[in-house]
């Protein structure tokens, strides 16, 4: 706590500390040196009905004189929190407004002083006694005394003008001042009125002085025969019983001084406990930081070992490669030398044979018998000519065959790799950011786009989607792309999506969740890719026809698994002796026969007079009423009740056709030659839905 015990002005331990209105403390000597005299001014008054300009002028004058003042009120001591005790006029200050009435500006009299706090720069004003009006900071003085005794700090003289002050040797019990030997001789001689003063050793004198002050502090300054027994809550000062009845405290809220002291000690203890908990938490945090520093040192050492090991491994690999390259050069040299040796042997053999031929021919030329020479002359001429023609081919080698090694060492790639060898700061990525303006929902599909996290290495992303009903998230995409479209969702549902990045170090945080609303009603077309290839569709895929006599199935582009959905077909062309079939189907329905003939289709087929419901080659529930050109056939798929119903010209066609429908169903129709139907989607179900 030593920092709390040093004066903010002289930076030394407090010596006779006093308390400023802002609750900062100074040594009395420092406060006296810091105070400044004020120029005298005349008093000003301004009534509540005066013009604004006059008031502004007075306020401006007051603020211009002391711009840094906190404008302590002279009308109420509680404005500044300063206790005046027996000198109610010791503190001067600027005015406050009181209920819109009189605004009073006190006169600054000759001999007045001001003091600006060195810590907060707030200004307080005094009368001619200056800083001596400030209350003694008794608690600080007692703590400093105990601290000095514990640390065996010699107290300093209170009258020395030099800095630093000399060590005190005595304390006058009556003057309550510490003196060094020099100041005692000059300021407190042992003669005259001071001869009866009791000079004590500083340590002993401080103990006696504390007891004396403690006894004096319990006596009221204004009523010397009364003890301070109560505490004024308004003036923030102890009072006696007489003060409560005869002075300004009579209308104030007062409490027993012991009760108030206990209450404030309790409150301070509670605040200290909270602050102590924060200090403990901070201490633990500092310990964690130190542990992190130690861990960082360990990781750095481990990384250095890894670098050494990796580089040593690279060096060993280079050494092995160097030996392999040297061996390759030596092998090539041996091959070349062996070839040279073989060629030398071959040339030597050729030369020997040629020398023999030359010697034989020379001896043949010595033959004197023409008949004998002509017997071998042609043969020798042919041999010599042939040997001469093939001499360069059989004897002389190619210039590059044996004198050079056709090897060039290519190390550019390795050098570049070594130069680019560096660290990759691999840590878990930060949270990805979903780009809301690029996300959309269309029909029963949603598109989510996101951007990579800043300053993070990412190997891929995981996109998660809930079930559209507030359920758990599930993974719908994992890859390197930053945009994804999810199809086949439920209509009229709000899907929540989130994404996270990952790399070899782990997975990052999830992004913020974004909600996307699918369409309330479905709009779709025929899907030629899902339908029979023998069908013909208009460019908008809304009208279908067939040129063959056999039924072919057309499927819609959207599948349903939840909700209530309704769509209609308009009969554009209809010839006799044909019966189109309308309904729903699984994706793997047979597309080469009438809808409803296999186990994956549910339909109503209808002609000009009547209709039947058909599923798995079983047809039933004959209903009167047929279709013609311009008629409308409606299909109602209620997957909340798992039912399928039909309408003709907005009227129910029989009862509910099928029950117990679970799974994914696609709108479907089967037509043959002579029928053309147009699909209409995104329309509301019939109003008498509950009656069917």
C-alpha cells in the first residue's frame, strides 16, 4: 500500500496530511506552497426576473476568472462534500441556482486564496487562512505513523525549508511539531514561554500525540463541553447534542456516530470483498499469462527442435541424393570406359588384320609369274578396296561417343523449394461471415453464401441447417465452396443456417445464424428430365402433350413431404375415347404406363362422364361427372392429414381418394394422343376444404 501513502506533490510519505474537497490528500506544507492569492472582486446579484444577458454576463465573469473550478456552492456545504466545522466562511466558491430565484455571486475579498488539486485539477477557495482551513487527514496520518514505525522510518522535520528535510530528533508535545536539531534551536528555544514545553523522542512523542488527538477529536469544536455523539447525514460531519438543537443541523437527518461508523465500515468491507475478488481473479489471470509464457517458451523450444530435425532430415536426404548422383556419374564413366576399351580392342584387332593384309599384298606384288599373280590379283584388289571403304566406319568413333558425359545437374527446383521453405501458422480458423445480401430463399430451396474468415488458413467449410421447425442442426454440405443451394426443403418454413471453417488444426467457431423463409405456397413446372422422353412440353414447361397412343407420365419439378398443397390442370385439348390420369407419384414411378397402375402412383383417371381412383392397378370409387375442353382438375395433397383429394371445376370429385400417404410425393399426370393439359401452381386450396 506504499503508493497510497505518498503525497502526489512532493512524492514523499505524507507529513501532516490534509484532505481536499475532492478527497485527494496533500501534505499541509505542499498545500500551503500550492495555494494562490485571488484578486478582490465586488459582489453581484441578479433577480429571477432579470434579463438573460445580465445573468450570462455574471456567470461568464465567474467562469472566466477560474475556468477550471468545479464551482463549489456557498449555499450548501453538501455540494462539495467539504466540512467547514467551526469556520463556515473558510471556503469560498461560485454560486449554484436555487429554485430559479436569486443567483448570488460571493465577493472575493482581499487575502483570499485558491488551490487546484494536482490530481484532478478541481479548485477550492479559502479565506485569509488559506490551506490551513483544510481538515486534517487523521486516518492517513495514523496509517503513515504505523507504517513508519513498522519500517523503522525516521520522521522528517516539519520546519526545514531545504529538500529533503532533515531527520527529526524531537517532537514538542504542546506544539505537536517535529524538529531537527537546527530547527529546534532556531524555532523552539528552551527559554521563555517555550521552556515549559515537553520535548519527546519522535517515536514516543507520536504515540502520545495520537492519544492526545484521539481524546481531542471526540470533543465538539463549537461546544467544548460536549462530546461528538451524532453524525449529520447532510453535512457529512460529526455533531454533538447541542449542535442538533441550536445550529443548522436541527433540520438535518442525524444518526448515532457509532452506528454510522459501523455501517460505513460494513459497506467498505463489502466493497473491499468484491474488489478483493477481482484482485484474486486478476492474480489468477496473471498466473495463467505466466503459464502461457512458459508454455510459449516450451512450444518455441519444441519448434526449434522440429526445425533442427527437419533440416537435418533434409540434409541427410541431400547427402543420400548426392551419393546417388555421384554413383550415377561413376556408373556412366564405367560404361564409357568399357565402351572405349572394347573399341580399342576392336580397332587393334582390325589393325592387325589390315597389317596382315598389307604384308600379304606386298609379298604378292613380288610374284614374278604373271599367271600366278593374276590368279589372286582381282581378289586382293577387292579386299583392299573394301577394307579402305569401311575403315572409318569400323575404326574411327563418333566425336561425342566417348569423350563427354551427357549429364547435367538440375538443382534449380530444389534451390527454389529451400528458399520458399517457411512456417505456416496453423491454428483453428476464425468464424466465417455469412453474406446476408447474397442469401436467398426460392420456392422450397435456400441459398447461403459466406466469405472466408480473415487472416485464417482454411481447408474447407461445413454448412449446417435445422429442420425448419426449430430442431437440431444437421450437416448439409462439406467442401471448399463458399456458396451452397439446398433443395427439397419444406414450404412455409423458416430454416436456420450456420457455417464453420476447418483446417488440420481443428474446426473454427460457428458463424452467426441466419434464418431463411421458404415460399408459403409452391410454384413449379413440369420437369422434362424427370418425365417420359416421349412427351412434348411448351418452352415454359407448363403444358404437356403426347403423340403416342400409350399413356406417358409427366412429373413436377418439386417434391412435397410436409404441408398442404394444391394445384390445378386446365384441359386445353380433349378428344373422345381417352382418359387422362391426374395425381401424385414417387420419383421412381413407371413413366411408360398410366399413372396409378404401379405401386408408386396415386391417381384419378377421368373421361367425359365419370372418374375412378387408381393405385397399384386397383381402381375404385366411381364418381359421376367428367371433363371436356376448358374443364379444370384440381389436386389437393394434404400431408398434415396424409390425404389426397380431387376437384373438378372447383367441386369435390367424390370423397377423400387416398389416406396414409407418407414420404415425398411429386405432382404427376399421364396423357396420351388427343390430350393437352396446362399446369397452374401457387394457388390457394378451395375454400370449402373442411367440407370435403
